[in-house]
C-alpha cells in the first residue's frame, strides 16, 4: 500500500501533495509500468483522507498521462521514461549567508536611504490614491503624465536655468531605459562617442543596442574635442556639469567648442546631468542645453541620486526637431513609469518638497564630505595620498603613492572584507595614468565610523 507522510505537506492542497508524491514514484521507478494502483477507497482509508482527495490526485495523474484506467479494474501506471534521482540545488536568497558582509564599502555612490522623506511621500501617496481614484487606472500619455512634465519643466527653469516646455519632456523608467531609446531615436548607423574614463554602463547599453560606441579621452577641461573629431562620431554622450568618475566640470569655452562640433558634423550631444544637484559650493553649473541655439543637445537626468535609486524614474528633454521625430517614430511606446508614482512625484516637485529635500541632503553631505576629507588628511597615510575633488557629488578621487598594483590592493581589501573602487575600472583600455587612484564614494561613511574606516584603509595601503 502506498504510504506518504502527510505531515510533510506544505501549504498546497492535500490532493496536490498526493498527486506529486505518486508522480515522483512513477518517474523514479518505484511504481513500475503496468502496476495497479490501490483503489480510491482503500488508499483513502489507509492514509486517513477523504475519497475525494484521492480521486482528485488520480484524476490529475490521468490527465497528464502518468496513469490510465481499465474499465472495472481501476488505475494502472503508464509507461514513461524514468528520470534519475538527483539532488535539486537549493535556491539561495541573494542575501544568503554566502553574501559577504563588508566592514567598509567605498563603492556605493547613492544617497543614504535614511535621508528619504518617508512621511511626506506617504502623505502624498494617500492623497493621490484618495483624490485621483480610477484616473490612476487609465492609460497614460506616451511621454508621461502632463502634471509631472509640467513640474519637471518648472523645476528645471527655477533651479537649473533651463527654459523648456512640458511638451519637450519624455518620462521613462530610469537612465538605462532612456539610454536604450536614444539609438532608436538617433539611428543605429551613427557612431556614439562616450567619455573615457566614464560610467561603463553607458557604453555597455549602447553596444547592446547595436551601435558602434567609441571611447574618447578626457583632458583637464572635459571631452577632448580634437579626439572627438578623429572618431567620426556624430553623437557624443557627456556629463559636462560633473563628470563621473573624474569630477571634471567642463568650462564655457569647451562647451562652445562642443556645440560647434555638433553644428559642423550635424551631430547630437546627449547631456547626462549626473548628480548636478549635489553641488556644495556656489550655484549649480548651468546645463549645456541652456546655451544651445541650434537644437543639438538632448538633456537627460534622473531622480535616482537625489530621491532613491529604486524609483527608476528619469526624463529626457528633447530639442523641438527631435521631439517631432520622437513623436513620429517612437510614440507607439507606452510610458514605462506607473501613474501612481508619477502623480506622487508631480506633487512632490510642484509643492516645493523636492527643493526642501535637496537643501537638507546638500547640508548633510556638505558636512559629511568635509569630515571625510579631514579624516583622510589627518590619517596615518596622509603623506602618501593626493585628493582631487570639485566640491560636488558623492565621490572624489584619491591617488595613492604605492608600488602595488590596483588588483593587489583590491585583493588585499577583499581579504579584509572591504570594497574599493579604482579609476582604472572605468577606462576602456589600460592607461598607467589612471593606476593607483581610488574612486571614493563617501555617501555611506557615517562620521562616527571614520576612525575605524581610516584604520582599515591603513591596513590595505600598507606596503
């Protein structure tokens, strides 16, 4: 008689558990082809379950072909190919016991989640759900909710000096999605130029989109325009207000050179305004698009750095000519950001909460940055380092005077449960000029943890 421990059943229905156990015995060969199964009544009495439970299990086995019936004789095992018993790999949670617990992590360049304005956001969420109601279930405009596009345009005018209409704004699910749109809008036959060193994911997304992507070196003023001319590129993806990872700010003369390049080559500049809001000295640098008179600059920004990376909300500002092309060729795409999140963000922006939030985190990170820099300058290894920073963003560069290779330092750090990021990781090809330089992302460095952090780094940097 078939016997199965019913106490091992999970939350699934009883008939389903019984069906799975009999099926496993058939596939493993415990029940042989042609073997007669117990009658429904006798098996039900043996297991202490209802006849309906056994009937449901047998019916499912018959429906899938594992058993067949003979009139007035009952159920018999079908001939099926047996599957050798193997131990199934245990699925592990991403946060399993094997995931390292880092004592120090200088690779994360995102705003501390503890700074998120949960109370304001939750209040706005309740208002949106109560007031918008069924409107949240209606199809969205392809470029995004009108209220959000108006709020973004007003924020750009008030705080970035960028005069654009809401019609020029295209809302999308984060920077990577917007990167995917650009080759479709501009054409895969173009050559795309990217900064070197630069954010590797930009090049990876463009290449996966099927376009030719060429790294162009930087000099002290940003993208080298002479080198850009030599590539034959007609699209340049740059971050002139605060380049990652070097922190360079492109001065006005170089910006004008880049605009002349775009006019001469019928080119397009993608201005990625990465973390421009987090500037701690003076006013934010005006966007390149603000001095573009020929419609050559696409402005791109997200709220990942300033609100939360999980929000996955960004936007493009298209010049008028490209806006017409976008509507003609790509307007079939549905907006990729849910209506509820767009409504909440629209109110967050238009009611001044976003600017208040930016003001708070600027003050917080201005203080934290000063404390981190002070800790490095008074560390026991201060005589072996040079710090390069522009008073903006959540990172700075630290050049270490050492004979060790970057890989050796990295391996030593990992052995001590520390994560470090090196400038050489952001380059398209090896260059000794970028060796021995760390990209220090300080957002996660709390002030009271700095003495321990300096002690750990002293161990890593020791020759």
